[in-house]
C-alpha cells in the first residue's frame, strides 16, 4: 500500500464527509493504493456515525477506531500509527484546515527525495494573530533552539512519514507537538519542511486553548531532559548534587574558619549559628545530598526497567 492517511478527530461530524471525498479524489487522480484511518478521540456528537457510514460505503479504503472517552491527540496518533499499513503515512487534522491536495507533493518528498519525515509549514495563517499567531511564533522559536531542528511550524498537523518512523516512535501524553524531535532522537535525521496551505475553519470550533503553549513548553523540557539523560540520570542529578554539596561544604568551612580566626585574635565574633551563611551552607549540603540520592534511585529504577536495553536497529547482516 502506498499511503495511509491518519486523521485524529474530536466532534468534527460536519467536516468528515467533505474531507473523505477530497482525500478520495486526490488518491484516485494519482492512482495511489491508499487507506484513511479515522481516529475518533471520544467524540460526543455524530462523528462516529459518519465514520461508520463512510466505512459501509467504502470498506476497502476506510478504517477507524473510536475511544471510549477523550484521551487526547497523542494517543489517537499513536494508535493510528499502529494501525497504518502504508509505505508513507500522512497525518492531517479533520477540520478541513489541512488540504489533501498537499498529499502528492509530501509523498514525493518521502519516496523520491528520501526524507524520513516532512513537516508542513503554514506560512500564511488565518488564525487570530494575538491568540494563536504570536504565541505560536514564540513557541516554535523556543522549540528550534532546544531541539536543533530548523522547522518553522513543528506543531503543524499535516506531516508525512516513512512507515519505519511511525513504527519506531512512541507518541504519548501530549508529545504530538514534538514528533519531529521524537523521530530525531530515534535516529531518523532526514527531516524536511514544506510550505502548505492553511485554510479557514468551515465547521465547528477549535479544540485548543492558550494552555497548550504552557503545556507545550513543559513537554519540550521533558523531552529534552529524557533525550539527554534518560539513559543516565545519575550524570545529571549526581553532578548537580555533588557540586551543590561541595559548595555548601566549602561555605560552612569558611564560616567556621572565620570564627576560629576571630577567637584566636581575641576579636568579638557572632555565633556561627547566628550567621545566615551557616544555614545557606547547610541547605546547600542537604539539597546536594537529595539530588545525589535522586540520581542514585533513578539509576536503580532504570536498571530494572524492561526498556533499558531497547535500541533501534537499522540493518542487520
């Protein structure tokens, strides 16, 4: 099979028939062997009835999964990736803001230009400038700095992947925003970008609020930490803890030596316990010890993890 189109959706019953017809027309025009996988993330409207109707009308090309309740976009994509059978997997949102006319060009970039992943870039957007455009620019600038990926729109729902990519990454929590970074950490480094059309929403309302930017920042820090220290937590916590303990120990020595020197010279001096530096030094030593123990416990947990020796193998002779 040439292409699998994975469409996560939540309460999009009005747009689904038009989206399916658009995808079918593009696929038939180019002669692709294809399927579309609708991932219903616990919709409360008639979205699943629409998917069932599409399945009855075109059982060869339509597949679908419905969650019992709203888990989020990442679980929907993860299950859709597991179900997908195409050599190239395309993801797009169900709200008709992503154009299926982009599919052939994305497919060519994967097949002919040998990209592992191609991310869409909605260069011209039709969202509200203050509530989406500006925060999105700040978010993407931060993501480029942290991940090292020069993508202008990392969270764009319209992406294309080689099948090996989606079968070897795990999309969890709300990490769908950073799939290119997950792919990079998994060893898929041929990551490109294509300017795509952004269309105005025709039906329904947006399912995303401003809180996604706060959550996105926290998720980015989580991924960065896991990519750097996920297999060696002691290197981070142990180093930080050791430095903090040494700093506190040296500080408390200085406080004690100053007290002894004052006594030796018969100079009046305050009690060591009356000095704020004494308590700051003690605090640094305690925090340093706790950080060190955190790293030690994390290493014990990692040693007993079933994933501790899980590595992606590209080829074997």
